[in-house]
């Protein structure tokens, strides 16, 4: 397993262009299974999770053509359905959480979809009930092999229906949406996730011939069609990576410009960072972050301590709470971080405490951060990345720390961030990848 060696305490500067959105592209790649025609996808990030899914599509029989560094063409006109029940698929699919979204399009087009229990981040319980309850309501039969942790749904045909999702799951909404576009009749999905990722998937499916209305709301109405055609789709810039680069600039007290961020799809992200006292400027479609000697956390109007909590869109994304927590360690003031959606995501704070941060872990979901206001610099240490977002947060902390830090298990970071060390070096970071 590889590690990063980071010499912290250096000012950075320059311009960064964010990669394509990981959470969007995983949905988009699964959607290519809905048509036998050619689908071109642009702005595909070169990261482990995406490359694993492209590999699985190739093993499934999808013709994959790499057009340039970030564009691919896919054609699913000769699918190898027996692969879905093979030992190879059970191995490959179990290593990637996003593989669950293969089930919806396979069920819709071929009448069957199978998946091993998917892997991914170890950030607490992430159940699959929403996905399979949606498929069952569309008319599929569900089966589960407990010995092999292998799920399956089958249906001769899917019938549109009304359903109320038990949670506004992004991947659950995407999966059910992809299944329902080829169902007979009309499907109404209440309490649907309405993140930009779902909006992008809906726009792509409509360009293929689907009939989806209510895009951007929590009520999606889908009139089933009998066939979907090919299309070309461009993935949005990754809002989580954009937030990560803001964290890099702030913690190293550096001037940075983040290019082409798609401001209209950032939601509350800029405002949440501003509540931490961080200066952000909108310059066209770029974010400019000036060098800041300090930043002060805003209190509420009545003087009480600010709480930053995650919530389904248009609430603040849970994927950036780890970044916010790290930034708060050097702010002036105190903030309560409330991670509602995943019960293990705050456990990385023990590493920050080892580095000298003042963080009180109240329970698995809440942490109080008392900022140093840069009066006491974080200290370098050796640590291990537990998941993608904690990994990048620890990397940001290490870039600001005094001394040389080592981060192990950096495959977790590579799962979500493209060529991160080269891009950090391009703005002046002292970082080296060490291969074991």
C-alpha cells in the first residue's frame, strides 16, 4: 500500500481546475446500459472508483473506447448476462459501492439485475433497502443469498407506480429512476433526491428519449418509454473537490483560483465557508480565494455557537463536513459539527487531536471544534486514511502542519481524487508518494 510524505507549513498559490464529479459519473456510466446505441461521456475523472466501474462494464460486454484523457464512448449492444452470476463479478462488484447502480438499468432493459454486497467507504451503515423496495414496487421479485451476500431482482416487465422513498437517497433515486424510464406507464417518485447529480442524470436520460419531469424537485414523474437512444453527456465539476481546494487554500493561508466551478450547482457550499469567516470571490465562473491571515467563525444572531450540519440537497453535503471540521481547527471561534447521516465519519478526529487540534468528539455524530486562530500550528504526525473524505481532510491538515507527516492507505484518497499529488505540487506543495 502506498503512502504520502508531506512537508507542511508551506504557502501555496496558483490555479486549479476541478475534476469531473465522482458521484455524478458513477450514475452516468451505469446509465449507458439502458441503450444499445453509442453514448459519449466527457469530463470523466481518472480515479480508482470510476476506473473500477469502467472495468466492470467492459467485463459485462460493453464496448469501451477512450477518446481522449477524459472522454469515453460506450456501447452496450452485446451484453454478457452470465457474467453477472460469475465469481469474477462477485469479486469485482463487491469492491465498489457504486456498482449497486448497475442493477436498475440491467433490470429495466434485460429483466434481471444482480449485485454482491457493495464495498466503499467504511463510514457506518449504508443500507440498500431504498433501492430494492423501489424495484419491488415496480414489479420485480427480490432474492438474497445470505451465504454469498448476493442480491438479485428479476421481472418479466416493470409497471409504473407511485412510491414514497423512505429516505432521499441519491443512489437509490438514481437506481429507481433508471429502472422506471423503461417501465410501462407512469412512475411518481416522492421524496426523491434532487442533488445536481440526479438533475444531470435526468437531463441525460431525457436526451436519450426518456420522459422525466419535475427535475430539480423531490417529486419525479416518469412516463415510461420502450426504447432509449444514444447521447453525449458532459459531467459537472466535482463540488466536493472544489470544497477540498478551498480547504487547502485556507489552511495553508494561500491565494488560489479554482477554475470553472459551475457556481449555479454549488448550492450552500460558498455560504457555509463564508460562515466560517472565509473570503471567497466569484470571478466569472471561477472562485478566487485571497490569502487570509485569519478567519473568524460567525455566531448566530442571538450569540449562540454556530452549528454546521449535513442534510439532503439543497442542504449542505455530508461529504464536505470533514473538510469544514479541519478548517475550523485554525479558525477564530468555536463551531459544532453535526454529521447526521453517517455514524463513523467523525472518528478521524483522533488524528487531528494528535496533531494538536482542540476537538471534542461529543458522540459518533457531533464534534465541537475550538479554533486556534493560527496561534498554535498543527504538528506533523503519522496517520492512516480511513475513507476518501477523511483522507483528504488529513492531507489538508498535514499541508498546514509543522514538520513532515506520513499518511498511509492513500488508495482511499485515490478513489476520489485524480492525480492529487501532481496537482498539489503544481501549486507549490511538498508532497511525495511512497510505494511500499
